[in-house]
């Protein structure tokens, strides 16, 4: 019986535990963020909540599919540099979308319907 894998595991037990802890924290953060986003989408509108949720889930799964597929296309040509550049570009696109959205909706009250109850 070959005991080299067990010896390697014993020597790197600390590093393995750090990796497991890191993966657990990333998983916890991911599920927390997804739940918060779902609640935020539902709470962002008073009508058409189903449509808002459908649009959110569509964007979520399309982005997830592209995030799994596109790095596979970048890998054969550019290896980790291409995968890293693709991830950086995705973050920049998301950041630009946040900045653009905040610039167009500077005052959230401006998008609400006017209060006509005070008119005579």
C-alpha cells in the first residue's frame, strides 16, 4: 500500500484547513448575498414583483452561465492571464453599471408618481 498521499496530507494539513475555511467563508458570503439580492429585488417595487424577480433570476443565471463558459474559451489561448483579465473585465462592467445606475437615479423620490391628493 502506498502511504505517500497520507504523508502529504499530514504535512499539509494546516494549508488544507485554511483552504477549507476559505471555501466555507466564500460559500457563506455567496449564499448571504444571493438571499439579500432576492429580498432587495422583491422590496424594490410595489407592483410587478414577479416580473422583477424573473428579470433578476434571468440575469443571475445568464451571468452564471457566461461566467462558467467564457473562461474556458480564454484558457487555451491566454492561460491564467486570460482568465484573470476576463474576471477583471466582468468586475469593471459591473462597477460601471452601478455607477451609471446611480448617476441616472440620483434622487429615488424623483422616480415616484407625484402626490395629487393636495390638488384642489
